[in-house]
């Protein structure tokens, strides 16, 4: 499994107010999308999320988003190493993702950018 980078996940009350700060901080424009009632803005290494508290409560349990070259390869490696796949792999607006719980209990999202 090839890890390409990681994004810090930040839940915010007001996405519109938060995005300009992170765009200036990261020096890049936000890529915005919506998933399951949650509004998301990817800005550099930051993944800002805003939405219903019930959805955010679940999202807060995921420590970080890890970009990988191929989610299927990540799935195989994680399974071999004893991680439990909680969700996925599934298609996303940008590629595919899965959620895995590592043997130590840490939860991470793994994403690729698809073809």
C-alpha cells in the first residue's frame, strides 16, 4: 500500500466562515462537495466538514483521512495486518474510500482519487 499523504479532519459550525481562513492558510482554493447531508471543503491538507450533529458525531471518530494510491490495495494490506474494515470500499465524488479500525482502536479513512 502506497500512502500519498494525509488530511486533517476539522468539524466546523459555519463552513462559509471557515473556508476563507483555510484557503489563505493553505494558499489554495477549496474543493467543495456534499456527502450524506454533510458539506465538505477540502483545502490543502485540511478537510472541513459541517452538517447535522448526528453525522458529525460519527465523523469525529475518524482520526484522519489518508490518501493512498489504490483503495483496493489498502483494503488488502489493512486486512492482512489485522485491521477491521468498518465501511467500504465505496465510490465517492473524488474516487473511492474505506473506513478502517486499526488493531489499536484508531479509526482512519483511506481514499484514492480513482481513475
